[in-house]
C-alpha cells in the first residue's frame, strides 16, 4: 500500500493537474450522457439541494433473494443538528426510480414518490414539542407523508398508472436523543409492506457513499498526512427505497434491468421539469463543464448514444500521459463502452441493448455470502458494476477500470477510504440510521451514548483513518470526485498510485 515519498508527491501533483485538465480539457462534452453520484455537482442543483440526487443503488436483496432492492438518495451534506427547520423532501417535486427491463433505455416501470407537509401547531418554532416515541406521537409537530405511484410504460408512452400506497409516513429527521430517544423504532414504523409483498421506505438516513472529497482544498495543501478520511461521515441524506419481487420487475426471459433516478420540479405554470438525474456513480461533478451541467441534469438516457466518442476515445488519459508520461490505454476504449453504456457481455448486457448510461443489474446472479468491496474486479459478480451495493467501493473500482484493469493493465488505485463509517442495516432499507442532531464533532452530548446502536449516539467525526489510528504511512490521496468522470469518459482523474412489479 505504501510508496516512497517521492512517488506519492509525484502522484499528488498528477492529481492536481488532473483536476485542472478535467475542467479545461473536457469543455467540449455536451449534456445527455447521464448523471451519477452527484453531491452538489451542478450550479442550479447546488442551490436547490432538496431536488439533488446523490446516489443510486440496485442489488438483489441479500436476505430476500427473490426480491430486488432499489435505493435513491437526495439532499446531500445534511448537518444533523440543522434545526429548527430540519431536512425534508420537497413537496413540489416528483422523486422517481425508473427501471428499463428490455434494454431499449426507456423505462417500463417508474416508482414515483410525492410528498405532503403538515404541522400540528403553527404557533411554535419546534419541530417536535416533546419526546417522540412513534410516528403518530402528538409531540411530532412537523410530519411528512407520501403517495407512491407505479407508472407502466410501453415504448416510452404511459400505459397505466396506479397508486400503490397513499398517506404513508416519512421517517423524520433524527433531532437528537432528548427528542427521539429510540430512533430505531421510528425507522421500523416507516417501513411498510404492500399487498404484493413489496416493501417501501422514505426518510432520513446516513449517507452511505464513502470517499475522500477534500482534495478540492488544493490537494490538501501538500499535506499528505491528511488523506484517507471519509468526507461524508456524519452527514445524512433523504432516502427513498423499494424492495420489489423480482419476478414482477423483469421481463420474462430477460433478467437484466437498467436503473436511474430522476427528480422533476413543478414550474410556475404547474407543469413538471426534470432538474436532476442519476445513474452510475461519480460522473457529473467532473466530466461535464460548468456551462452544460444544468442541461446535463435535464437529459434522458435515450439520447446518450450521441456521446459514444467521449467513451471510446477519452481525452483526459492522453493529456495525463503527455504531461506525466503515465501511459493511457489505447483507443478505442470498447471496455468502457461495455461497462458504462451497454453492460458487459455474459454479465449484465441485455440482448439488443441501446447504448445508454444506466446502472445495469443482472437479477439472476444471487447475492454473495461474503461481498467483496471491489465487486466484479475481485471476482464477486453480484457487485459493482453489476448493479451497486451499499458496500461496493465504487471509487476504487472506477479508478482501476479507467486505467485499463479490464484490458490487462493491472493496478491498485484507491482513495484509502474502503467502507462506510458506521455499520449498515442487515434488512430493508439497509441504509444506516441517520446521525443524530445531539452529537458534535468528536464527542456526544449526554453520558455514554453508544456509537451506532440506535443511531442517535454516533460521533459525527466518525472513526479516525487507519493511518491515523495505527501511525502507519499515509495512503496516497485519490481525486475522489473524478473517479466517476472516469466511468463515462474513460479518462477519469488519475488519483493515486496506491494499490409485475410492485402491485
């Protein structure tokens, strides 16, 4: 894992230059190639965080292998103590999880969540007026509910629409130990089972995405001892999730699905316009230039094929090679076309596929008993890029693929952040309980509150990195946000050289 200091410094310089090249060298990229892991990735959406997709996950449920779980997260960087107006879903938006089950890049199923707000008492500033022990507790002053609608399409046109659930309570923000002494109970009450056997959830959760984002501070100011920290530890997101009987989700004889989430916001005219879209992780932040990011978020997968040349002959690896003499894989990059646009043959490529950037999942591959964080690259075909599990290290996988791992150019790239800062749940919706507003960096208010547990006693700062705790050599930094650029263009930022549906 460790390298000589001079090698680390050279790699650090490469990262800094890579960030600049991403901004200048990719200016010709046009919108429409699909978004991905997107924490504040575009000018418009960064000022409208309620509508901002952060991540999408799709996997065969480990404890219910006859079902498929789809998770979409929104509203990044939630500070848990953000009262008195805590975080919530927007009531003027449609939050959607879309599923293509025949490879044509058009969704056959859309799970649409719409939300309503309500206050019990408008004469107080309080989110809750006393301890909240259930979702119908009168002390919970602010509450949200949602309606879940299933839209079935044929050839892109709406075929049928039906309401699967209405007035379902949302799991509230985790205000703190005094306000919500048993948050786990509130989470459990927010999980609902539908007549079909499907499960649904909406509410606050820990952000399960893990990576080191702080390279944007001029690459740590050259202080490599600071690397390997999970920048998202201690922050929450808003989660929607469905767990669907797989038999009703897929097309007969075709087990692979393509998944993406989208948010539509109501305009002044009363119509809805798409303002955010997300499929594979880590693309829109770095690949798309500022002038096109907002249009990129409004695009649809059907139009992705026109950008194939950015995948087959990416510019950024050539620029890095020219400046730093690190060989770029030779074009055309058909390996990246398969990973990001069509699916990989004999893994997750549907027959007759139309190239589009979707998260493709082969639902016939059973869940792994011992999941490996590097997924397919480590022989675990139930993991990324065959769908995406909450434990998949998409940053490291993306880096290694971009630098030619699938072409035989073995490498061990990574960001020294290999997992989430708190344990995930073992059953639906699998995301960890949200961090509590009663915690502060480095300590917990109150006596002896456990880390993890009911989710209300976690230290926002999370665990120290392995390097800090052991005193070992610092891992070389990764330009974490650029990994996903890699996935669409094949030229991601070279970070470091360190090792029926529901019904």
